[in-house]
C-alpha cells in the first residue's frame, strides 16, 4: 500500500530517511535530521523569495494560477464581484461565512461607528509636508493609531481583536481621504454614515459645497467591485509582511502599517500606476508594434502582464475590463482603454508572450478605471490598501491563533568572511566597499 511519505537518500553518508508528506508538502524541519555527523547543523532549504515554500496553513483565499481561479472562503471571485458588496465580502473574509441580513446590518453598523478619527490624528497628519505622498501619510498614520488604542496590544483576547478589526476597516477610508484632501490643501470632509462604505469614501474625497453628497451609482458600484477584487490575494508580499510582523505579537495597527509599507512598492501596490504610465508612454495603437519589439529585445517591460501566481488570465482582470466600459458611459471614454485593448490583443496572439504565459493581470485595467474616476496616480496604492485591510486582518488573526506559528525567523546561508583578527587602524589597508565586492563576484 502506498504511503504518504518520501524517501531521501543522502549520498554523502548512504543513509536513507523517510519523511512524511502532508497536503503536498514536507516540513522543512524534517530535513534537519539529515546530517553528515553529530556536529553537522542539518540540512536546510534555500528558497529566495519563498517561491516554493508554504509558510502557513490558511483557509481564507484559494488560488489556482494555472487555471485562473480565485476564491474567497470557497466563493468564486466573479460571483462575489457580481452579487456582493465590499462590507459583505469583508465579513466573509474576516469571519469565514457570508452573513445573514441581521449579522450584515450589525457588521455594517459596527464599522461605520468607527469611521471618525481622533482630532489629534488630524494634527499628526498635518505634520507631513504639503507634498507628502498619500501612501506615506497612510503608513505613518496607521502606525500612529497604535498609540491612540493601547488596548490593541491584548491580541489574545478575541473581543479585543474584533474591536481592532472594526476600527481599522472603518478608519482606513477616512485616513486615505484626509491624506488626499491634505495634498490638495482642501478642508477635510467628515464621514457620512448615511452613505455606503464606498459612497462615504467618495464623499470624503470629492465633496465640495454640496449640502448632501450623492455619488453616481455606477461609479460607486465600480469602486465597490474594485474593493472586492482587492480584498485578499493569498500569501502575497504585504500579507506575508502582515504575518511576519504580527508574529512578534505586536498590535495590529503596527502590523498593518508594515503591510501597507510593503504594498507601497512598485512591484506590488504601485504596479497599476506603472501600467498606466506605460500606456501613456505608448500613446496610440499604431505605436504598439514598436513597443512590443522593444519588450522582446529586453529594452522595456510589459507592465500589467504576467503574475507571480497566475499562469493564465487573471480572473480579476476580466471583471475589471468589463467594469471599465460601464464607468466610461458616465465619465467619458478614457483613450488609454483603446491602447490597452489593442496591446492585449497583439500580446495574446504573439508566441513570445504565450509561451511565457504572460496574460493581463489586475493592474493592467484597474489604473485606467481609477484615472477615469478622477483619482491621481499617487492615490492608486492607497486605493489598494483600503480594501486589502480586511484581508490583512484576516491573515493576522489566523496567524495569531495558529498553534504551529512562532515568531518569524528565517535561516540564512552565510557567505561572509571567515574569522578575522582585529588590525589597528594605523596598519590597515584601504577597505574595499561592499558594492565593489559584489561587482567582483566575491559575495
């Protein structure tokens, strides 16, 4: 009878080890027993960027990159995007099940009651330069919230955790909107809890002198769908940061700030801005063949195509492409959509991109919609951080109660100098910089 094990023979010693297989994985610590002698530390794995390492067990998000499947708690992303709201989806991600009407109403009330910011938080934000990047302001302000809510340190109390989740989901749009208004020198707009989660965010961003702000329902729904699509995405860079920092048992505000900082990077939350910049650089459909040629020559990058996980068409990109045309019916057609559609058509018919499984991802079309909605490019990563907060918090809470988890502390392969003796400064030769050593291939 077949066993769920794998046999490993160490050719250095001739000894064979039988390692258990669970969920298609072996435990890295099981390799530690493979040693040359008693003085040997034991075998480790080397996996830069954790490309083939499962760092946790999670029941939140399932992705099959080869088939283009994305599900939250078992629900296909296309069904949620079509039928759900962001707060209902956030409830699903955080709590594990879709709510009934009573629970959704209570959840919505509990979150909207936490949309206000302490007045001192506003003063803190006003300490930033007038031209500070909204994402930098959001990262700093979220971290500062830990000083306003010291009770958040009691992370092992379930009711305390639930309270912080409600606070963070409620306050993130307010922080984001204040950062945006501050960058323009406009007065802050207070939250309006009579509006929906997304409607309130649009009000705090764009309301001027209206007595009652009423967002366009098409644009409000488009933002709702974009928030749903960005709510979680398995163990990405920022989710990994949330878990790693949270593993020290720090409060969730500090961990969320770390996750948002990870999202800030152009390879993560800033990727849609890069895609928009690329489309603007191309300018028109007739220039696409020359651009494609430069990509193949390694002179340019095709932004918004390809994904670390998806080796098929990103299911979120299909949904966003459809939403884009609905938005344009209200805002007017963004000319970049024509460039994007033609670029997609040419790339998906080219063997160079087909063989490399480079398909449009969520960033390819999302930036075009954000631009049509009136958002500046600097706000794109902030718009990513708001909905992803629910996913980060679900990942954090799952990590807190997982008995397998300890403080994150990966191993390293040491490649530095062996033991050296201290030399008096008067007799030392001129040092070589680390950069020179790297260029010479010494490290």
